[in-house]
C-alpha cells in the first residue's frame, strides 16, 4: 500500500535538505582553515547528522531538541572530564579497552 506524498511532505523534506546543506557548508568552511581536509569533511558529516537529529515539525520543537542535545553534550563532557581527573590518560591503557580482543569476538572483524 503506497501513500501519495502531500505538498507538506515535499516542503518538509526540502526544508531538511536545505538545513543539512547549510550546516555542512558552514562547518566545512569554518573548519577549513583550522584542520586538515579529512577532518573538515568529517566535521561536515557530523553537522548534517546533528541537523537531522534536531530537525522537527516546528521551530519550537527544533529549538527544544537542540537544547536537549546541548545539555546532553555538556553532561557527557563533564562526565568525561571527571573520569580523566580520576584516571589520567595513558597511551598504553588505550589499547587495553578494546573489548573485542579480550572476548575473542571475530564476528566484528579485525580489531
């Protein structure tokens, strides 16, 4: 059973595409002088993903979703910062946290 697209559906999809293109353009041009091209493009991709996550039917809903995302990011930063205060970073510890090697799980491919 196929439903026909309404004009509202087409407008919503067009608005999301424009918002994604704008966020990608802003991030790639802001980051371009600061980081290498690979990081620049990766930052643009994450900007598009963030845009899709916070894009809602109304502006108020989008602002609320964006604020919730900002709060979650700040909480994550605080928890990571606290962790690093308690357990300082060590390069040798980085490799020991790869759970695939410890469990012998080859289904995910090489570690």
